[in-house]
C-alpha cells in the first residue's frame, strides 16, 4: 500500500502543471494507454453528436461479461467523450466493457434532445454490446452531473425508451454521481434557455418520474458540492425506497462537484475517496444478484426491497 501511495504522489507531482491548468487532461495523462481495446466514434444515431467510444477489457472478469454506459457532465453544453478515457480505464481494469458517450448539446439543441440521445445510446448498448461478448442482462448506466441527469431521465421516463422498443427496467443498475434530479423551478437565464418553454419544465425533473420497478441505483455525492447540492441525491434515493425500490446514497465528506471525478482515476483515486471501491462493490453485487435470479427464476426478484441510505468519507 505504501508503494502505491508513493507512486500516486509521484504521478501527481510529475503532472502538477497540467493538474492546475486542465484537471481532466491530467487525469487522462495519468490513465496511460494500456489495458483495453478501443473502438472509437461508433455511431448510435444519425446526428453528429451521437457517437461513443467503446473500451473492451483485455482480460474479462469471471462470470457473465458486464458493461457500463457512461455519460459525462458539462451543464448540458460542453464536454467530450475523449476527456473521460480515465473513467473507462479504471473500469476496464476490473474487467468491464465501457461505452463513453457523447450527446448533442446546447446551444445546438435544447431539452429534450440530449435525453433522447441518452436513451438512444442505452438502446444501442442493449442491442449491440452482445456482439462484443457482453451479456445484455448485465448492462449498467453511469453518469456524472448533467450526465447523471440524462442517465436518470432517459431510464425513468419510459417515453424515451419506448421510441427504441426497449425496457429500461431491464438495466442491471444505475450509478449516478453528483446529479441534479430536482432543480424546479428552473432558475438562471442559461438553464431556462437550455430547458425551453416553462410549461415543459416539470418534464425535466427526474424526481417526478420515480416509480415502481426501476433498476437498483447507487447515488454518489460530495458533501462539499456547491454546484449540485447533496440533498438532490438524498431526495431521489429516499423517493425510490418509498416506492419499494433499491437505492443507496453515499456521501463523501471532502468531495466537491468536480474532484469526485479525480476519485474515478484508477491511478490516484484512492487518495481522494473510495468512490471506485463503492462502484466496484455495487457492480459486483448486482451482477451476482442477476446471475442468481437467472439460475433460480422462481426465487425472490433481485429488485425487491429497499437499501438503507449510507454515508462515506
């Protein structure tokens, strides 16, 4: 453990100028280039922004092959999939296939185009990842910030998935970091422009679409987040449990809205917070539950029962 800490500190020191100038680029540099086979710019729709990069692990995990579909943040208006290779590397190192997705953004589009893209990317994953050895019953969806909002709404509001003829409740689970799930009334001229006419604003709130039968969800949030307050995740997790669903919310004492991303780095994340460990535990537990349910289809469903809210530091 001591040598790992020293290596991580050394990595940070070497890239300190880039860390200060562009933290995402620094995390990408730290990720290196090995550990996965990459298929870049795969289209999941006809529009220019509807592209994803697929990372396939060189060493698959035991049991059914699982995948994570990841949506990056950026206030629905900026960010690129290429900036999040470090997320893919951290998860492929654990044997998971990872699709890092772009989507159309404001000002080119307004709501609900980016949520429609989220549903299209999820549908692509369910339909196409089995060609790459992934079990369609073991597809997870993950997002940070605006990406968490897109992942949640594309799953929870069935109208988006119905266009593609898929059942969003068949997803293995959702992992949602620092997500805005209840920001009504919408304030700020830029957000009002992004989300369009006021009469449609209630349709933009994932909390409004909590219902029975949703996939199990893991909410991760920093207590020092001042961009999206931690209460957003707390309310969502509580509402899902009230409907009999599985939802766990983990809060990290010293994390902000942005440095939770550093905790996703496979090289230095453990120095920041155990975010990757919590994600890995959720993925492993859910995969095991799904496999048991498939082996004993007459047994208790994997989605029944609530999970108590927990805190981490």
